[in-house]
C-alpha cells in the first residue's frame, strides 16, 4: 500500500519488562499493518546492540549494530532511524512501535525520532508501561543499574529508582497492566506521581487510538525543566501522601546541606526547584528517588537576568516566571514536592522550615551567608 501521510511512530518504554511486552503485543493486535522494533542492550556493556523486528505474527527480522561512543542513544539513533526510514519507504507500515530496552529513557529517543522524521515518519506518542504493584519497589530501589544487569553501557552510573522516575514522569500515557497483586494504594501512588498522565489499561482496547494521538517534544521537555515542571499537587489518599512545600525566603546553605540525607530519605520520590542564600542567581534542581539525591544548577532565575535577556529565554520559562512572580524575590522560590506512603508531613515541614534563613540572618545581609558549605564542592564540580 502507498501512504501520503508520514508513518506514525509510538515509543513504548519502562523498566517493567512484562508490562512493556504486553503493551507492544496489544498494539500489534489493535493496529493493522503495525510493526515493532526492539534494540536489546543486554550486551551493551560489551559493545553490541541486537535488533529485532516483529509484527503480530512473530519475528520478521534480526540484526546487530555496535555500540557507538559507549552511548546507547547514539547506537539506537544510528540503527533505528534507518530502520524507520526503511519501513516508511515501503509504504506497508501504518504504525511503528519502538519498544525501548529496560533502562533506556524515552526522552532521548523521542527527541531523536522527532528530529529525523521529516516527511517519512513522525512521533505520535510516548507510552511508559507500568505494573502498579511494582512501582514502589522500583522507585525505592537505590541500586545501580549495573548491579542489576540493566546498564545500557559500561559507563552507565544511573540507579534503578531515578531511571524509573524519569521513565514514568516523561510519558503522557501510562499503559497500566491489570495485576492481582495491585492494591488501591499502588494505584494512588501512580496517580500522585504523575497526575497529568492518561492511565490506559493494556487490555482496554484503547491503546491504538492513543498511539497516534500526537506528541510535542518541545512541550514535553518544558514539562520536565525544573523552572516550569508540572509538579504534583498536595494529596492524601489510600495511605499515600504528596506534600507540596512552597516558600519564598532562601535556604541557609549550611543547614540544608546537613539535612540532605534526612530529606532525601523522607519520601520515595521528591523533586522540584530551590535557591540558596549564597547563590541567589542560580535556579537549583532537586531530584531524589531510591534514597539518592541529585542537586544541580538548572540555569539562572529569570529575576537574575537583565531585561534584555528575557526575550532570549523560551516562552515557557517567561510564562512560568510571570505567573510565579514576587515583588521582592522575583521568580526565586522554594517549590519541593515529596510523595510516599507513610509520609511524616509534620516532621518534614519542620525540617524544611528549619533550613530557611531566619529573620536575623535575612537582616544581617549577604556577608553572613557566604561561608563555604558542602554545596560548593557539589555544585562547582558539576559546573
């Protein structure tokens, strides 16, 4: 058959391999003329990537490609894009289902596919396949991917918890399997972690329609940026809580650094943005899962920029800053979100508030806030 429109491409990812495979198989059944491509990176640390192609009747092709620059995304780009072009050129494929390997994160591949599609193919959605009964165990797992045999390359230093969190929170659609082990608390946790996602049952018959609904990589990237991320709202249901903590005054860098271990272990998942009194120009990102915390600079606060620089910033950044503007601090704020079963709300609030500058410290001026802290080594090393 010949097609005038670009071939649709949907990404299906996630660490829950059985849920992911079930999602792919369901899509192949639901969508006529669909084909699934999968790159197996289990041999990635040794330098080889195995590719398989299948349709609803079974495997139709197999091959391998070397790992490029010790980078899984590079290898996938080098091999996946030509495969998609081949499928699109044949005119026989309506939907290409790109099944990511276990620890591959969807954002990098979504941006690769969107950048190379052109008139031949286009990215039409991103799914993360989820077994709700496994969400808490995955999110709380601080083991390195390499220890679990899930590293995508020899230099892969990610953990299971932070990888799963990024897979879950990037996708606008969660393909949810029906497991006998799933309880109402598991579903509540899933809703609170990614409240803006569409939760679609794998066996509901609705996956095919969602696969071609459309996807905007620019909007998806903006939704992940710490300055304008769509963070969860305060919630408490089925024993699962989400605490949203917002303040204006800056953190005392020394007290916050001393509290980091307690704060990152206080919840299964925490994220957001914050600022330190001794770094008033830096928007700092907070990202914690599995007891591991990543703190890094995400660029300047808009309030720290000259007026002429505003027009050079993305529209999403300007809008987020304008909506959250304070006469004294501009867009500088503390906005951290903690989600977990059994969350100690009162203790967490007390600890966070104790790390802010006191009235006396605010009145004493910047000289009293510039003593060296552990953040100097942490942030300057990453710069």
